[in-house]
C-alpha cells in the first residue's frame, strides 16, 4: 500500500472589497498624501497608521473580518486580531520591490487599488532547492514561487514569515499593505 500525505501547508486567503467609489476614495487619498509629502513612488513610510484614517474604514473592517476567519480556519485560540501597521505604496512603471518578509507579526497582506504586477510568494523552506531534480510540470508539491495577480478591489492575507516580492511593473500600482497580530495566548 502507498499512502501520500501533504504536510506543512501554507494558507493564503484572497478577499474582495466591492465598490468602485470606495477604491477611488482610497486611491485619491494615497495620491493626495504622495503629493503633499513630495513622495512620488515607493512606500509612504510616514503613513504607517493608515488604518486609523476614516477613508480606509471599509477596508479595515473587511481585513479584520477576513483575518478572524483565517484564525478559525487555522484553529488558533485567539481573543482578537489587530492591525499593527497599514501603509500605502505607489509603484511607478519600472519599479519593483525586493524579496522580504515581516517579522514580529502573525499575518501580512496587501490590497490593490489599481492593477499592476503580480505579487510573488516564495517557497519558505530553505532546503527545498538543494539537490532538486528537474520537474516535468509545476504543481503544488514542487513549486518554488506562487504568483498572485494584482486586481483592483482584491486583497490577500498570508503568514508574515512568507517571503514575497513584486517584479518590475509595466504600469503604476497603488496598494495598501498591512500587518496583523493575533491577540491571545502564545
């Protein structure tokens, strides 16, 4: 008898926020901040408390609701989920963002206000590429990266330890990134 088991899965959760008016309001606020701060591209680091701004309240409520659902799915004993940081980013054509992860957080995520390059999630197990045979076909058991398209009104939540990057973009991308911590017993 042969029995296969999949171990150590990583949950990625995708969600939507409906309403073009809401997306436009948030995108206009990010552009206003960018113009006011004289900052034309990249992360608006001085705006890392964006979740406290009234224009972003519908997004914040959605993120927290989805994060609580993720906690249930993962069977976490949690009292609550809080957003520790939320910040806007504008990537201009030709821009990219290096591979990185977010320490001291439970989850990270991104929400897209405009369409652009995919976000790439990278295989987190360091030894997986050591002495690795060539593969005939990429599948969930042998993939080294996972590309998630950026779609306006769509966001993703994933474990904060997952390394991720954004390749060179052909068009402007406006996004909102965030970090979450699960409150409870550790």
